[in-house]
């Protein structure tokens, strides 16, 4: 069997090479369980204990596609807290769950009841996933459910997806944390050249955040790009009051939000 090794510098992501083909893998947090029909692979550690890995299919996952397109950073590692906007049925969320491990946490948010139902089934086995049904464009409605996070990941096909992403990064992303935006150009403007849309969105992001990497995702996802961002130094102080005093308006009342978290 081909050897399984760490994938480049990404902790928690592995690869298996065979006849010129690279298969991405994550270590299965719930051995024996699959999520979307992926293959399982096995290896042993230095003590002879069996380790189970799950295939990570890049054509089914924009984050997996970004890794295959040599993205420099995904901002996720063991024990991290992740806000995942647009979780759908949990294909990519399950791999993020593998990466952050049992002491990490993934807030998995979606607006569609049908897909979130499937996400709940995944979360029944994976205790580090917290499904949330909410509109990502209205973070004030779920601010009381989420703490400060290490990474914000967004995969939502809406015209104002950049604005939604920036809003959530400002509210929930910790200083020094990373944000990843999987942008679908055709959802922004179906009539324009995708590369023109990518340039426009990059300019929007750069007004509020530092863009540290950008990858177009073809041939895995056509007309898609992944933007990797980080908070600018001058935005940290400006957003401090937002993070420490998020308000939830409900029936005319205002409540402060405590962003402290215990690991």
C-alpha cells in the first residue's frame, strides 16, 4: 500500500501518492463512519496501532480543491474553533471536524432546513460540530450562540457574498485569525467574465482585510476562487468594541455578548 504522509505543511491533512495521483486524506475522528461515500484507508503508527483515514474528494469540496491548487494557508489546525458559513450537508465540514479534533469546535451554519437536517445527522456522530440554522447575512441573530473563532470559512452563493463574509469576519474572527471565502463568480454577476468579478471582489476585501492568498479552483470548481484573508493590524483595535459588546436586539431589549471561551 502507498505510504500516507502529511500533506505539505498542513497539520491534520494527509496525502497518499500512487502512480502519479495524489489522494487527500484526513484522520477519521469517528472510525468506521463515512459521511458522503468517501473511501477509507488505513495505516499504523509507530506503536503498531491502526489509524483510519478518510478520502477528501476535491471535486466535492472547495477547501479540498484549494489545497490541490497549492493554497498557502487554510488557517485551521488541531483544537481550533471554526465558523463555517454555508455548511450544506456537511461534506467539507466533516473534514474540518477531523482537522480540529475532539478539542476543537466547528460552528456549522446554514439557512436551508433540508440540508441542515443532514448536517445534524453528521453532528450526532461528530461531537465537535454545532449546527446552527440562521441567515449568515444577519450575524446579530446568532451572535449569542458563537464565540470568537480562529477561522471564518464561507461558501455561500449569494450576490453580496463578499459583504456577508466581511461582516462575519469583523464580528467573530480573532486578531490574527484567518478567513477563507469560496467565491462563486456566477452568483455575483452571471453576465460578467469571472476573472473581472474576482478582481472586483478582491478590491472589496482589501479595503477591510489583508488578502494573503488567492486561487482559482478550476478544474475542480469552475468559475470559483478561494480568497484567504487576515485582519489588518489597524482593524483589530477598531473591532475590539464590536467583539466585546455584540448586541442582540430582541423585543426592544439589548444584551451584551461575552466572547470568552473555555477549551
